[in-house]
C-alpha cells in the first residue's frame, strides 16, 4: 500500500512539473479556446469624444496609451480582485493583438471570480461590512445570492427591486437581508431611517440622510424628503417568520413639540414616477428603478466607473446630485445603461473600452493634466484594496490560475489566508473609494507577514521553486518572476541587475535566490498600486 501511495504521489508531482514546464516554456493557450471579442459598445466612443472635448477646452494633452499587459492587470484587479496568473498571461498573449484587451474583458466578465468579487464590493454599499443582528441576518448568504445574480447577468433593476421590496426568510430569500440587517434590537423591527439612508446612497447616489435632523444647508434635500423616504419602510417587519409588511405608519418625533408625527411616504424628486397604488416598498422600488429616474442610472454608472478606475467620476460616489451639472460622460453611460435594460455587464465593458481606461499612469508633461486631475487625461493611480493585495500575493505564487477550477483544498487555504491577511492589513470598510495612504503596519505585514513568507519560500508548489527548477535560463527566470508579480517584463536595467545574480547558482541556493527575488518584487511600491 505504501508503494502504491508513493507511486501515486510521484504521478501527481510529475503532472505538476509537466504543467509548470508547459506554462513556462509555451506561448500557446493553456486551457480553453481563445476568446473572441464582442463589438465595442457604441457609448464608449461617445464617452471618448466627451472627454476629448474637455481636454481640448482645457488645453490638456492626454497621456499615451499604456501597454496591453498593464491594461490586463487593471482589468484583473478591478474585476477579479487579483493580478493575472502566468497561465492567463500566456493565454492573453496568444490572442490576436488586435482586440485582445476587449476579448479579455469579455472573458473576465463571464468569470465566476468576477461575480464573487463584485458581489462583495456591491454588498458593502448594500448591507455594509458588519455581521449585523444575530440570527436574522446572513451576510455570506446575501453575497452568494448576489454573486449568482451577477453571474447570470440579471438586469440590475431587477436586483434592486428585490432588495427594496423582497419578503421572506433571509436564508430562503437572501435579498431580504438588505432589510433584516437594519433590525433594531430595541424595537425588534427594521430601522426605517437606516433603510432610507441605504436606498438614497446606494441606489440614488444621494446623501439624503444628511437631512435627517434638519434641512441640508448646501443641498436641495429637506428633512421632509428624508422622512418621506423612510416612511416607505414604516410598516416593515423582521422576525423569525421572515421579512413582511404590516400596517403601521412612520411616526418620528417632532423636533419642537417632541410629539410623534405621522409621515406619509413620499419621494424626494420626480413624484410623477411614483405608482399611485400598491404596497409601499413595491411603490418605492418601482420609483427607484424607473428608467426616467435620472438618479438611478447616474448612481450605478458612477459606481461602475469607480470600480474600474479606483475613483468615481463624481466624488464622493454616493453624492452624485451634489453637482448642478454632472459630467457629460456620466450621463452618456447612465443613458446607455437604462436603454439596454440595466445591463451591468455591458456598462462595465463599455467603461473598460474607453480611451481613458487605457491611458498610461506615468507622469505627464507640465502642460498636461496630472493623474489626479478631473479631466481623466491619465489613468489615476490608486492603492490596491486589502483583498486585492491578498489576492495578488496568493496568485503571484502560483503559475496556474487560482479560482473555482482550483482543487478544493487550495481554494480553502487561499480563502482562509486571505481573510486573515485582510484582517491584519486593515479593511477599508464601507467608505471604500476615499483616498488613503499606506501605513507602517501594512508595510511590515508585507515584509514580515506569514502570508508573504509562505508564498515566497521555496516549497514544491510555490512559483519560486518551480521557476528556479523549470526556467530554461537565468534571463527567463527573471522575466517570469516579473510577469508573475507585476504583470510586465523587466526593463533592460532591471534585467541587467538581477540576471547575473543567478549565474552558476544551482540547487537549493537557486531556489532561495528566486524566493528573494519574488519577495523583493512583492515589496516594491509598484506591486501595491493600480497603475
């Protein structure tokens, strides 16, 4: 039996080495057919034109186009939450150069990794990041349901309708977790005011909750606007039988008399779009997603832009109506989104196909805009989110793609280690697009943390060991290390610095040197930024 087990282990090791050798040596696709690119959404050209007009009006010269591999890295980080694997890079470079970026975007948008990652990003806006009330809230169930909806490319308005007006048990009907997460233990009912704030920020891109106590001094929102929105949730219940609707109205206290007031449901704008009859939450949901409601389309277009660029078109992402006249590009994307039935996948594809998404992030000439400029004349550099750093650390240590097709044990280890790393690194919380700087503990975690140590040391399955043993020469080893970590090839200066260090080094010493190279690249400033 022991000989049989040993033979089986040898077969597994041999297969792994053969796969690694194929990924390292071959430039042909490693799995699946080469994707074909879909037609570029027409709105992308209109957004390009709108941005060019802005550049011309301000006398700005845009940055040059960035290499395809850099765009690939942006797409993987924004949509899948991790850097591309060496396996994916080989497949990407085997595609016809004309149109391969669009083809890769199409492929990623159909990938389960993208559905899972975007579900978590949207869930932060919908239900927050906390565990919520015990028993009646299941965040993980909610995220899994949202991931399935995105994977199926369900129309976004349908998803929002179900979130606002859903009924049932939070396990059988996961969408109702949107309501049950606000359950107040004192009243034993969902909080109408928290729900109104979620609806206004997540689906309308408006901070109407800033008028909760008094009329907003700088925005058009009044206290009555917020209370009218909260009143749609005045009768909602959440108990062991699930989320349902009752007959109670919303009775907030009057600030002057301190007596309860009865507030009728009312929308803050475009009242003609509100259905006259029906249950309150269903009426509100219909008003929110009505194609004629300009707030809804702008809110999702602004959030989708932020997901891909790391920064929204209008900042902050949940306060779009603060501008008297939103950017033309935002209205173009919102109109196309509405025209195509709330197709979120098309919206993301359209943004990824814009000229702005493919511009370089390098410093611009003095007469041009900086990457922080509102003109979008260069791709804005932003720090990677904690889960993107964790995903990049794990993926860069594996030549094959980590994801749903990986062995279950590998998926479990990656998930567990990633969650532990994010907890130590520091979760950004709900305000995820706010500018932030790196911290000393974060740098120390990358330099000395357990995940980095595990992923860079010369164990059998790690990239450092496989590159050291399978790369045909020193130049290729250094090149592949750069591709695994930074999704680019080394510059001549970088290659000249690292390659001679591997000359005549063999065995364990070569593996250790490869580990040092990967550790160095992972700790470079370049790894921790999207660019």
